[in-house]
C-alpha cells in the first residue's frame, strides 16, 4: 500500500491532531474550561467514529511502520475511552486552573495520538518514538501545577527515571538492529524463528527492552517513581498515568514478546515470572501502610500490573485474553477510583484516608461508587475486576503455573485488607465536621459511565469475553 | 590527510598503522575526558569536558565512514546541547558554587555497577561476530539517498518527530513561563 493510501488508516490520529491545534489557537480567546473540554471531547468522539476496521489481509502501512490488526483496534478503543473520561474528569477537577487549560487539552490529545501510534506500531523505531512522545507529554502533565513543589518534584523524579529506562531500552533496540540489520518487527520475527540468535545474547536483548517497558507499566524493579508521581501529580493526570501508559506498555510488551519473540519464550518466561511475583507482593505489602489515598492507589496499581503480568507469562491464547480483559476492567475501576478521589478532594481539600471517615453519611452516592470500585479492585464477584483475576489465574493453572496462581491468590487476599479499610472508614467511622460543596456535573457523568461499565462488564460478561477473544490475534 | 599518508608511506610506514594509531589516540582521549566529566567537581567544567567527549565520538563516526552522522553529531551535540548546558549552568544561580562530590561509597558502588554492565555488554558484543548493518559496511550513503528514505520508508517516524517537538515546545512554554504575581 502506498504512502498516500496508508493515510486513510491514521484518520483518528489526524482528527485528534487537528482538534488539538484548534484548541491551542482557541484558547487564546476562550479560556472557559467547559467549552474547550467539550471541544476536546468531541474530537475524541469523532476520532473513535473513524477508527479503521481491521482487515482480512494485513495491510502494509507506511512501509510496514504500522499495522492494523484487531489487537491494535482493541487498544485504540480503550485509549480513546480513557482519554474521553480523563477530559470529563479534568473539567470537574478544581485544582486545574483555567489559565493553561488549552495547553492541557492540547497535550492530552497529543498523548492520545502517541498512544494510538504506539499500540499499532510494527517497527521498533516507531515504538520507541511513540513511547518517547507519550513519556515527554506525561512529564509535562505531571509538572502542570507548577507552583506546587510536590508536583515539580514528582515531574523531576519521573523524568530522571524515564530518561534512564528509555536509554536502557534504546541500547537494547540498537543491539537488535545490529543483530538483524532492521527494526521491522515482522523481519526480526522471521529471523528469530529461523533460530539465528544465540541464547545468552537474546536474553540480554530482552532484558534491556523489558527494562524500558517495565518503567511504563510500573513493574518492579522500575516501580519506584510511581508513588511519588501519583501523589504529586494533579489527580486527573494521575488517573491518566495509572491507566494510559500502562495499557500502552502492556500492548507493546504483548506485541514484541508474545508475538514476535515468542520463539524465545523459554528465555524470558522465568524472568518475567519473577517480575510478576515481586510486583504483586511489593505493591500489596507497601500499600497496607499508606495513609494517603493517592499513594495507596499507586501501590495498588503496581500490584494490579503484577496480576496482569501473570496472563502474559502464561503466554497462551487464554492468558493473553485474560490480560486484555484485565486491562479493560482495570481501566474502568482505576479511572473510577481516581474520579471519586477527585470528587471528594474537591470539597474535603485532602487526600488523607482518615478524612474519608463517615463519608457515607454526607455523600452516600460517591461512597457507594468508590466502594464498588474498591470491591472490583479486590476482585469480588460479580464485578469486572473478578473476571479479570479469574481469567488470568485460570490460564495460569491450566498451563501448570501453579506457583504464580497461588502467589496471585494470596496477594489478592492481602490486598483485600487495604481496600476494605477505606470502605470501613467511609461506612463505620464517625464523620468529621466538614461540609460537602457543589459537585461537578461532568465528573459525575464520567463516574456514572465508569460505574455502569464495571457493573455491566461484571454481570453480563459474555460479549466482553467474545470481544477479547476476537482481539487477541495479531497478524 | 592524504598528503600526510603519502609522506608516511614514502618513509615505509603503512597506512593501516596510521589509521589504527589515530583511532586509538582519539579513543583514549575520549575515554580520558569522559572520566573527567564524571569526576569533575565543577559542573561547568564537566560541561566543557563533555564537549570534548562528544567531538571525540564524532571522530569515531568518521572512522566508521559515517561522515554525515559525524557532522550532525558536532552540530547538534557540541553546537547545541553542550551550549545549552553551559547556558543553563550560567543562568541558574549558585549551581556552580557548590561542588558535586559523591561520597567514596556511592562512587565505588556506581563504579562496580557500571563495570559489571560494561563487561556483560562487552561479552555479548564479542560473542556475536556477524553484526549487520542495513547497507553493507564500508559503503558510503549519499545525502540524497538519506533524504529519499526520510520521504519514503521513514516518512511516518519523521512526521512523528515533528509532533514530538511541537508537544515539547508547548510543554516548555507552559512550565517555563513566569507567573505574574
């Protein structure tokens, strides 16, 4: 397919870019958060209407820089959904001043473009560039509250960690290029399956590339940035970081390792299994002692990534389906949890868990929704989070990864403690004397959508299972 | 350069030897200055040493027949990035007055870690002897070929880079702009 014909397949990206630039220019005259936000939202809706459908035959786009399979389509849908919800959340987030709001939406839409490109990239160069673009935008968004020292410190830490891990990954990519003379994943995949690669060398390559992706998914040992960044960043950005880059990281991880480097499975499986076990355990154990809800959710999201990794370690079709469903469920419940945190912090002006005491009496709707998200994160049936855990643990048991399944289940029980603790605070403790203020409508719409998602994906699971089954095939 | 080689040849010194000697000299110099960058107590001096290191790397590219890359290396890294470093150091109050000395323990940990990584990578690079390049080694790439590939096979990444710079520009403005009190 020629260059011009390929352009049709990046229509969503082009729509988002046009929307972003128009917002940037409009923000010179209009500084109303709602107007710009609604415009950004309509760009997202337009982009999702123009998502290219997957083809029967693999199209060669931009000289095989991009692909258009059902796997990338799945992630594109999730990414557009995430960005839409984040826009709704940011309209209702009071700490975000109207001053630079045009720039904020511009960067958010550009982040969406970077994520869309990353999940459909079929070339290590494109993967590197789009992940780098996403990281760069994330650093800026974290520093967005620039008079807040926590926000600046978080951005600096995030940047330093990010630069290091990107450097390591780039070194790995350069070795891949040296070995195969190409960065095209399809050609690399052919050479790998022809067995042209030494085992030790391949292990080093995989470790180096894994390092960069572990950073994006906040997996141990590249998780240290997450708590500080999640706490310091504006909460709307935290919600974005906890789901967006993580979904992209897993998409790229699955594409490179489960598809193209699958012949080296034996080489990477033990390593990734160890990463999974440590990620789950460290995330959960440290989360127990947290007093700030954003920090607690940061450690919880580290642990959740560990569960997702189980399906990736298993590597069978069932395992990958589990990862995809888990990412979908995790997106819903984490966006919801952070949305509730924003709603509460808008009137409490605090993120301390103690201040959630007796919230049930003052704000029953929000407490109920937050409880649903926390129960879903715990994995209580019949919510969406339960099916995610069920699918990955089931896949692990069927492929005889008993140790992984056992560690996963034990960790889920440990995690139940700190999720339930918040519910206990909200329902059983005596309230502190603080009035609740007016609640933002767009934020409530976002929460309603996400709550409905968690309930429907849990109670009426069959169509979603069919969706991930259809989506787990690469070309 | 070629005149010098002829002169040496006429004295019975082979060309290979000259090129090798030049390479080892430049490599040693680059490494020495790289050490200075890490060990220097003043950040300003470290930035100047870094300029030397980057020029040395440009020279290594010349040995690899990558003339264009060498020129770009000098223009962008030495010309722009090191200058940017120096400007930042000058504009940041007091950054040069303090000395950046790591404790002996930290420095030794860092040294052990980086040496370990060095030996692992060195072993890997030595194990594989058939390293490949997209074009046969030694063939020089003309600028027009480079331009053509930027407009065909690499058109999309090329455009994405422009998007990255746009986002970075907007971000730099947001973060760097002074707030009115």
